[in-house]
C-alpha cells in the first residue's frame, strides 16, 4: 500500500544504511523528514523537491555525497535544511527563496 498522507518521518539515530529512496517524493503531505545520525549514502534525490509541504529536512551525520539538488532551494515552505557532516559539494545558489 501507499502511505501518501504521512506527515512526518523521524528515523534519527538508527544506524540505517543504503540510499534515500526516490519514492519519498510521492509523500505529498510530508512536513518533516529526519534521517540524521545514520549511515545513509549516495546523493540526495531531487524527487524530495516535489514535496511542497516540507518545512524541515534533517539529513546530518550521514555519508551523503554529490550536490544539494536545486529542487530543494525552491521549496517555499522549507524553514530548516540541516545537512551537517556529510561530503556534499558545490555552492549555495544566490536565487534561494526567489
């Protein structure tokens, strides 16, 4: 089944491994995503940027690589984006919030 009405995912500090599934982009009512303090690797899927209701994303203390998807900078409800202690690269665009 699909849980498209889920509002919060908190998987903090669970020693999770693997990658972030692109299917998270289908959770159209998600307000908070917290998967910090795990061993998640790979890139941040651009599909997360499809969740226009997102107010907070915490993916700190993982093994994420690559750049921050430009789709995240377009989330008008995003209040907090916490990506501490990963191996991300690139720059923060000047168009944030426009």
